[in-house]
């Protein structure tokens, strides 16, 4: 799974909190999660303190220039994609 989020997005944080509870079972089934922040360079300094507070067990990466956001063509976050082993998006959910 790939979830796009930002520190200023309350629904994003709620979604990642909800997934946190389910994630250990998903991991047992071989499902991984990457949380991609779209916070810009000025907002990026808020990410690390939030991660320390939330203790989300996911890999978190930054798309500070919103390159993948533009390439995938979505406008709204949270945006979540389920990607299969071949790298194909098999499900997406916005909002």
C-alpha cells in the first residue's frame, strides 16, 4: 500500500492512525505500507516530530516536489493506492 498524506491534513492522520492498528496483521500476510508525505520544504520540519509522536510503523518518505503526485494525476489527499507485486495499481481511494 502507498498512502499520500501531509502534516496539515487531519483526515490523512486519522487514516494512518487507523491503519496502524491493522498493520501488524497485514504484515503477517505480506502486505507492506509506504506513507508518502507531500509536505513542501517549509513544512517538512514538522514531519519528524509528528512521526515520533504517532509512532507509525510504516516506511515514510517525502515527495517534497510533488513529482509522484503529478505523475499519478491526483489532487486530493489522503490518497491511497494498493499496488500488486508487479507494481500495478489495483485499487485507489481518495479522501
